C-alpha cells in the first residue's frame, strides 16, 4: 500500500491523503481547500496532484472547508465515486459548499468591478456543488460498514465539531489487512457544546493532526472571564465595537452560547450582538437539529434555557442590506461574522470599517493560517489591505485560543492514549506547521509513541508488511 500526501502536509490547510492499494484501489481521505493569500496556495487549489477520475471513493472526516472545500472541483474534474461521511457532515456540506461557491463568485465579481484584481476565477460554481452532493452517502458512528470487498469503514466520534469523525479503515491487500486510522481534526477533551471524543480501534497506521502540537490552551472558565472583560472594556468603557471573526461552524455557536450564559446570569452589558453571516445562521440551525451529540453541561443548561443560542439582544443577519446597516449603527455592539481567518465574506467589510478606530477591538478566537489576513493581524500587523484599501491597524487585537475546536498537545496525546504504541507501525503527523510538528513529535516520543514521520507535500510513503 502507498499513501500519497497531497495536502495539509507541513501546512495546516488543504487536507488530502490518498491511499493506493497494490490492486490499484484508490481511497481519498478528505478533499480540502488550501487557505491563505499566497499565490502558491491559489495554484495548489487548481491542481490535485492526482487524476480525480482515478479515485474510487472519498471518505470525509468533517465539513470544514479546509477538509471539504475542493470536493465540487474534484467532481467537476471527473470524480464519480461515492463520498462517505456522517449525517451531520452531509447536512453541513450542503450549506457550506454552496456558500463557498457563492463567495468565490461574489469576490471575483467585486474584485473585477472595483478594478482591484487579485481574485481568481471561481474553482467551481453552484452546479458543481449540486453534482457533488448527489454522490454523498451517510454512515452511522460506531459500527463497521462494508464499502468494497476489500474495504470496511467505521466512524468514531472525535469531538471537533458536529459530525466530525475519526476515519477507521480495514483495507485488505492479499492475505494482509491494514488497520488504518485517520483522526481528521481532534477536538477538545471538554467542549462547550458537543460531547468529547471517544476511543477508536487499535490501528497499525495512524494519520493524525498536529495543529496545536506546541502549545496548551487555557481553561474554559478563565477564557470566558477574559471574553467578558474584553466586552466590558470595548463596549462599555470605550463605547466601541467588538469584531469577532469566527468560523460559521463550531466557533460561532460556542461564542454565542458563552454570551447567552452571560446574558442569563445578568453579566452581559445591554449591547446588541449581531451574527452577521447567512452561513453561520444556517449552521446554527443544523447544530440545533442534532442535540444527541450535545454534552451533559449544555443539556443541563437547556433545562432552564431552552434556547442556548439565542437571547433578546442577539440578532442573526441574513440579508446583505441589514449587514450594511450595522456599519451605520452609531452605538457599541458585538459583531460575529465569518470567515474565521478573515479571508472572505462579510467579515472583511466589518474589519475594513472598524480596524482604524482605537475604540474598537478585533478578537481572534482560534487558529489562523499565518499567511491569511487573520494570521497577519494575529502576528501584529500594523497595516493591512482589504479590497485595495490600505488600512492602519489602530483597533486593539486580542487572541483567545481556548475557543479553538482543536485540542492542544496534551489533549491530542490523551486522545491517542487509547492506542498501544508498540502496535503502531507508522504515525504520520499532518495538518500542522513543520516547526510545530517537530515539537509535537518530541511530546509524543516522551509519551511512548515511536515511528513518527512528518511527510511533506507530495510525498509518497510505501507501507509494507
């Protein structure tokens, strides 16, 4: 068997890992979009490193765009096989892939209309999305499903977002059966909304993420106290606006629920809170529809507040005309908008309209790929450019990593602790920056894991025995 690492190898986005058996069967694990403003990433989204027509099946770990965002392009270029995922992941992909197509088209038109250039032609359109969705097939958690005479699949809960899963495979090659696990993104041990991750079957080959392999997150309580402090300082003391870029799926619901709890306890100042994203609004509705995956804490909270994602001063905005009116509102407020890395969507307009005022605060609540606008702001950029406008960064920029849906290195090692290290032949680190991965490798080695490799983009590794 060969494993081709075609994305998220020594980088954080663009997850694509292709398994190829000695009989020629090809199984693609995820088909994500590279994110960032570098021209190299834009080129990488144009080409897969393999022929989509040769891929027999795609198994999707979860719905985030850096794991699913190139599926419509894969189909556009000839892939016709089944796409296996959980039920919530399919529901989320229906809205997220359509939104991705819409954003690409809108950004391209806006760029051309304004004469800014820089926006490439869309990778796919809504028709490609609809064609791709026809290929989706859902499978339940915690039971083995036969996908092919030589392939069996079991999804196990990984606690990252609603619908996310560790992909467990049994792949036959002659008399040998390979036991493979692809963790996708590993969630927090204690999550604000969904239940925590669960053990997965013993594997010989593990492909696992390493995003926060060099750091520890703060605890939930102290970070919610910090969030409340930032709200007070920005909206009450400075009478400014708090801008929160947040992924539509996962992060937005966590922030809204934290504010909901503050409002219920009487701690939240009486300021308007806007979730300004049609996708975030739709994603919240989908999260609401799968309460079976909630944790005990939020279920208990719902006994006294049946609407954990809604309160009197919270407004979900779909229509673009109301989005524009927010910027004319002459009062303190909180604006939560996508995308989390400030790469596309309405958040770009909110940042552009508020970044040059010292009264305002930009709060980054999770990982941003360093080359993205969010990554540059997180790193302390003093000047930025949005749609051709040169802007001075005068607003305060704050970071709260504990709102990340990714586990830190202790949590990821804890997740892997269900495995017997001596039975693992290869452990591949993906979805992380190389410097972070080398630190995480050291942590894993101290925890008793061995045979750890860090593949690079385009590497092919042969599995023998």
